[in-house]
C-alpha cells in the first residue's frame, strides 16, 4: 500500500497481526538429583517431582526442611530467577530423562551423578551435567589429580568451591 507523505522522514506502520514470531520458553530445564531417605520427610513414592516456582515447592514440602540439600538447592534456584525444574531421587535419573523430554540440565546437588550421567550421554541423550567440585581447597598442583575423579565427557562442568549462605549452616553444593 502506498503512503502519501507530506514531509521527508521515516514512516512506520504496525501490522495488525495477532501472531508473534518469538515465543517464550525456558533456556534450561534442570533436573536436580538427590539421595532421598525416610529422614528427609519426603514422600518416597513420588520419585520424580516437577515444580514451576518456590510457592509450589514449599506448598508440597511442608515442615522444616531447611537443612536438606534439596531444600537449599531449590531455594537458591528459584530465588535466582529459575523456573520450571524437576527433582528426582538419584536412582531415577535415567527414568526421569526418558519420561520428560524438556530436561536439558542434570544438576548434581551434592551427590555423585557420574555413573548415571555418563550412561545417559553415552546412550545419545542431549543433556549437560553440572558436577560439584571437592569440598576441600584445591591447590594449583592438585588440579590434575582432582580432575581424574571426574568423567572425561565434553558435556559437563564441575563447579568449585562449596559456598555458605546466611540462612543455613549447611555447605551449599556449587552446582
């Protein structure tokens, strides 16, 4: 359509289309792995749990769980702006990744996930792993020795050091 202009310049017109070319979707959907036991106060039968925000998580897990890794990690995830995520027992990582195709990140959260993660990557799963570094300090001379404990997979990173936050006395996994 021709626009008749009355003076030189730039003229803009908006399309009245209701469709959007850009859609919103999460860039990473993590699976937080934990080693559950009956002392954690978790429903053991629900091995794979999905949460969209801190309110959903805290409504589901009533009571005082502040000292447990799953509580600490998910609180930090949501307080840092994280969105949809999964929480799973360490023994059910492979099942969760097979069941939910939106999982892109497997987070160690204080447990050793090397075996499960290596099996997933070797089977062709497109996931990235976040491992926890050692709790003790690493000297420059020890880096090779420390890294020998981690799988030689290009789809993972190990984070270090473990951190402290003011609202818990527990060490916080760096992953």
